[in-house]
C-alpha cells in the first residue's frame, strides 16, 4: 500500500510553504510560541476569537482588504472588507446586548452560507455569547433536539427556514427568547409572531462595540456531534481554540497573507466554522463563500474566476468532480491554485492521484473531528504524500495508536496503563490532551466527557494503524456511527425518528458503503402486525424520515426485516446487520438471539 | 416531449428521491434544491432519474440548467 509516494521536490507553485521541514518544525513548535502570533485583547483583557479574526485587522493595514467574498445562489457577488465586517459585527453584538442576551448564553445560527452568517458569528463572539451553528439541511427534529440540549437563548435564521423548520417546534423550546430573521424579504414587512427583523435592529444599533475581558477558557463555540447511542453531544470549545485555528491554518493549510481561500464546508459542521470562518479571518486572507449547492461546472468556474489559491474540500465533492471528468477541469484555468486539502473521511488513493492529473496538484488529506476543534493529523505542503494516508500528527500534537481488547475497548492494564500498538498494528487513534482547540466538555454531560479519556489519552473512536515512518492510515470506525458525505450521523437519532411512524415496531440503522458518499444511511425496519412491507410503505417511510430529519440525516435505503438480530440483553446488533450487508463473516455471534 | 409530460416525469422521479416533496409548491423559477430541501446527492439522483426516464444523456455541465422547474421543462422538451 505504501508503494505509491507523491514526492515533494522542493519546488513549489506560487509560494514557499510556511513549514519547510516537518521534523524541524515538530522539534521547535510549542503552543506558547504559536500563541504569540496573536494580539490578545488590549490592556491584558484576555483572548477573544473575534478580536483576532476581525478587530485587529480592521484597526490595521488590512482594514480595506476583502475579508469575505460571497457568491449568491444566482451568481451575484458580495464583498465585505475587514473594516465593514468589524462594524457590522459590532452592531450585531449591540443588538444582542440590547435584547439582554448574556455572555455565556448560546446563540444558534440556522443560516444559509451568506455574509449575514459571518456577521452573526463574529458579533456573537464579540459579545462573549456562545455560537452554535446548525446545518440548514437538518429537519425540525435534529434542530429541536440540539437547541434543547444547548439551551439556545437566541436564534438567527431566515424567514423561509423559520417557517419550514422552527415555527412548528417553537413551543418545545421555552428557553428560546429571541428569534432574529434576516435575509430574503425579512425587512419588507412584519415577520411571523415572535420574531424580530434583524436588519432593522442592526440599522438602529451602534456601530462601536468594545469587547469585554475574555478569559481564554471562556466558552465560545458549541458544536454538536453524534455518538452510537443516546442524544447528540454538544462539544464545548473555548476562545483559546483560536490559537489552534491560527497555527493549523499556517501549517496544515499553508495560508499566506495574499491567499484567496475557499473552504467548501457548511458552517453547520465544525469544518465550516473552524476553517470556513475563523481560520481564514485570523490570517487576514480573503475567504470565498458559496451560498449555492455543489455543481461541478459552478465549482470549477468559482476556482477560476475567484483565483482561489488554497482550497479545502471533502472527498464526496472530489469524487463527484472526478465523475464529471478531468476534461471539465482542464477547460478551466486553475493555475492560481497552490494547495488543495481534504477532510471528512478518508480520501481514496485514486482521488489523490486524480488531483494531480486533473487539477495539476495532489490532494492533501487530513484528519480531525468535532472534539478536536482543529486539524490534528495531516499531509503537508512540504512532505511527501502517501496516497490513502491521513498523514502525520501536527507539530504540537502527540498521537498514538492504542491496542483494543476483545470487547472493542481500549486495553487498560491493572496499573491503569494503556498499550500502544506496534508498527502496522491496528488500534484506536488517541491524542494526548492539551492543545488549545480541544473540547472542554460535552454540555451537560460530564460523565460522557470523562469516558472519552483513558490512561491520559483522548480516544477518537477511529481505528487506524501507523506505518514505520509515522504516517497514519484509517481503518474504520470503532463504533456504529455513520459517516455520510463526511458528516457523522448517529444511528440512534435516525432509529428514534423512524419509530415514530405508526407502522414501525423497531428500526436498526447502519452505514452502507457508497462510492460517492462513503456511506449511505440504511434502515432495517420491523413492522407492526397489519402492515405490509411494500413499495408504497417504503416511500412513505423515506418521506416521513426526511420530513423530520432532513435530507442529510434521513435513510436513503429501507429494508423490511421482521427478524432483526438482538443480543441476549435485547440490544440490536447493528454490526451484524452491517456484516451481512457487506457479505462479511458475521464474527462472534455467541450472544446473538433471534427473536421470533 | 410536451410540457405536461416533462412535469409528469419530474413528479414521478421526485416521488422516488424525495417522496415528501410537492412540486406544486415550487415556483417556476425557484431553486428546486432550496425549495424542496434536496441535498446535492438527491439532486444528482433526480437528474439521473430524468436521464433514465427520457433516454437523454445529461452531461454534468448541464446540471445547472435543471436547477428550476422551468429549467427542467425547457431542457426536457427541447432535447432531441
């Protein structure tokens, strides 16, 4: 597997990498030194993400530099400079203040990818409230559950999203005091009852806002992620995370001051916040934001027209581009591109190689997750690529592989010591805690947080192995969580929604391998007596799930199965269903009990 | 293919991709993806369904032309 190597010759297109030598940087890097690249609040007032991302540029020579160039759905372009973003986000912070929203309280954003989202994000952080972006493709149920768990005090959204997804669940959210509508024709007349017109409020608000003292350990961001069981988990991140956002932008994305950077992820997922919003702004570069959905032609036109230099995207998108053919890529002048990175799920070696042929550049896969807040393992501009590998740990990050026991738990000796796997041996990817963007807890669930650490390591849940040169290779998930189009989906959340349908007695949900999405969500359902598993019911169930969960989470496939496999304690054996789906040996089924 | 046939085909393809979606609620020039909450993969499946239903080969570069109801109708009725 390690036969193919894409060597780095030392000659680079456009700019010399920030990190010239991996080993040397690793030896000299400290988080303390990384922190010195940031300003900190004046008068020793601490560290605030919005100050580093906006205020310091707006009060310096980059004031008139374009911070965001937003491409609307219909191709219209809107530019906002650092100075303008500073002013607008200050107005937003003043709006929150006037409404009585307190520092530390959660402000949710359910927004399309527009300038308004950046304004809300930076304004919320200036006010020291906690930003929690939600994916606009979620259905009402995932939105409701996350807002409930997060105790959302304010919500920023559009009139359409409010009507479709929030109005119907509003009475289940007693802690939600303020709904601010923005965009579309929000300001053309009175909005629905219980909502406020954000544009009107921004227009009346003061354009100056002084950020209050911010402890680097103050909560700044809340990102929800999914586990195998139970409700979604709200990973808490603090203002100090900006040190990681800056350092990883410099090292793993190779951001330079004059870059035009396009991160294609939606801010409803952690990548779209850490690298779609914060990292490029902290570096003072121009960030491209596309409100529109994926379209191969549109994406190539965007790369060419906007002269994108650094591009951070996802395997599903790259595979869809690959499917559209290299000839489409070659019709566009992509010569300004200097560095391409990908995250979300392992990038197949063919795609890495395709990048070189079609785009003229290899694609640099990297690995991280919601809990880590920033890139942890990566392929770098200066380092040879082994296609299919996620690369090597960032300077400042200590990663290892821990041996798992027969119960799929990390093996812990009687002395509490864990066992590190040898070269080539499979185990769980683990990280030594202490980097700035590490999550500080799961909101309201300290027990689950504690159980993420064993023997002084944070357990990622991903199975990997490490080769003799320290490159990490993804093997699979260590649990039942599904990864579709780079997004984590908790099977329990989907099963719960399916079981609300009157025909469904029980549901088991797995990820089925898919050439484009990595995995698609597939549900096996047992029907109540009197229902027949026919095509009509199948479509009804799919529509039912999509209405509640949204397209990104709902199953795309449904199979009727009146005999789902259970353990003797009554738990559904998702892994057995998956093994059957893959045609694999079913493994140890000694605890299997098939109920009549 | 007539306008009505094109709409009928769109409805039947959509019923498989997104059974909950109601084409009647979408304005002629509105983005299908936005109005019906279709993600990129849904849209791709929808376009493939249209191609299979008509026998027309729809290249990736034409996908943007199919973004709206009126766009789909124009494309499908003018093909061949």
